[in-house]
C-alpha cells in the first residue's frame, strides 16, 4: 500500500511509505513547474512536433501560475491566445480530465505525475545536457 503524506513545513517534500517494497519511509522531492526549462523546443520528448509544442505551452502555463493545479480549457485558451489543442497529451498517462460540479458540466484538466517526470527527465537532453 502506497501512502502519501504532506509535510506542512515544506511543500516540496512529502513522505512516501510503500511497506511492500521498502522497510522505511523516505522523502521525495516534488518537482515544481520552474524546474522544467521551457527556453527551447522539447525535441524528441513526445514523438511529434505538435505534441511537444503543446507540452511546452502547458509547462509555461503552469510556470506562470507556479502550480500544477487543475485548469479549464478556457484558462489555457486565454493564456495561449487561441483555441488550445492537447495533441495526443490528453490520455491517462499525461493529462487527464475530470467533470466537476453539481451537474458535472465543468471539465477540468489535471497534469499527471508521469507527465511531470517525463518532461523533467527528457527536456534537459533536448537542451544539450543530460539528466542523471
């Protein structure tokens, strides 16, 4: 069983306890939007140019908000200045959607930890440096 517990004193750390795999707790650093560089294109990160451009815009959007919190299509359209297309990112691995509200009429999108980790690990290689 995997248990996540927030540590109030530092929002960038949390305790992760997986008693099936580990005999002790460990601290895991949460990556922030500013930890992923967006100064260059994400070449080779998602397999095609359009998807990589969309991923870069999403990271920039999150950097402006300084958060990975939920967002609506309207909010990202306003940030981009046009109708934003997710281009193959809208799936259970990268970005998922959730209907919220009493009538389930408002669709919110949230970024998965897999998307964050993938961008963090792949983008430095695109900039000419290598992630460890």
